[in-house]
C-alpha cells in the first residue's frame, strides 16, 4: 500500500520521483502526547493516524532533521509546522456574543447616566477574525516565520548537493571494494604459486 503524506492538501507519495527530489516520509510518534501534537498541527477534523500514517519532510524546518547517520531522521520532539491551509482553517473561531440582558445580569445591572458623544470611549480599529497585529493573518504570520516554505529553489539546491555528495561517497566505496577484490585475487594467486613450488 503506497504511503501518502497525511498533511492537508499535500499529495506527495513515497516513490522514486519523491526520492529523487529528496523528500522523506516520517511516521507519527508513538508517544501519545507527541502524536496528538502532530494531529493538532494538521488541523484535519476527525483524523486518527494509523501506524502506517506519515508526514513528508516538506512540512518540517531544515533544522528539524538529523542527517548525521545513513538515513534522514527527525530530531526528538519536533512538530510539523509548514502547511498551506485554506482560509477556513486559518480563521480563529469567535466567541458567541452574549445578549444585552445576559450581560447586565452577569454584571449586576445599574442604570447608567447618559453620556455625551464627546465622552464616549474611543474604539480601536476592528480587526478581522484570524488576523493579528500588522494586518497579517495567522497563516501568513506562521509562514512568514518559516522562510523555508517560500524558497523551494534553495531547498532543492541543498538536496541536490547532498545527493551529489552521497553519490561521490558511494563511488569511493565501490572503488575501495574493487581494490579489495583485486588484492584478494593477487594474494590467492601468490599462495597458489607457493603451494605449487612446494609440491614440486
């Protein structure tokens, strides 16, 4: 069964094409808290990850990976954070407004004196739901904190460099093995020659 990325709107599949692009796939953590943190980050309603569910490397920051070994692994405790959510998932749910009667009951209603318009408190400019300071939506702010999401060209260059280095190391390994086989053949030939001389 093919492995597809579980992130919203991501169609990456584990195959030779994504392998050439340097995309890796990572299973959900077994720890319940970390596993739930991943689920919350994906924002998929009623989504329950299976043991084979994965998230591709495009949803993590470059510093989230450990590349010291032969395989690319995630560092301990990292959470996927790079997504392309639609507007409906970016909006922050607003609290239902209580009626005037319920507000007065909660605060203990006291008749207030009329105020002139000049003494009315000034209101700050309203913000649209899901927008923070500076007029940026939460999704825009989240992606602005991760410039990696906006520069796939540099990411591809890094993957290409890493792949070239890996190919060079593989060639060196093959050459070393070839030399070892030749030396073994030479040693065997010398031993056979010495054995023949002893028998003569």
